[in-house]
C-alpha cells in the first residue's frame, strides 16, 4: 500500500473466531497504541487501523494479530509513504488507500 505524506491510511483485517479474538496491531514489531493519529475501529468481523495523517515514520510492515484460547493468527501488509524529503517534486498518490487482511482459524 502506498500513500503520500499527510494522507490518511486504513488497514483492514477481517477476523473470524470463536470465541471472538482479541486484536492487536504492530508496526515493525512494535505494538501500536490507540490515540493521537492512530485509531482502531471494529464493525462485525472487520477491524480497521486508521492513521489520520501519515508521516515518513509510519512506513513499515504492519501486522494484525488475532488471539483467542484456540491460538493466534497474524497477517501483514507493507505501508510505503511517498514524498519523504521531496518538497519541490510533485508526487502523484492514490486518494483512497485500503488494504484488506484476513485472519481466520480453520
């Protein structure tokens, strides 16, 4: 997934499990805490990590981890932030970016 600096980004993960799993988000191995530019949304089996305004530091590998008493499922996606240090260049970026990740138990 690619965005320009300052654009919002949404990473979505469809999670199924019984009992309903606990969800955690990570970037480059570090746990993401809700607050500031980061928000977690849940609607049914769809969980979303929303970054309201991306910065160069947000670039990296994002993981959605779902855990319940039956185990853990993890899926990941790479976020690339364009426009880092390119003040004079015009960078064309997508207006709406979305990555769907799926984690389920069989």
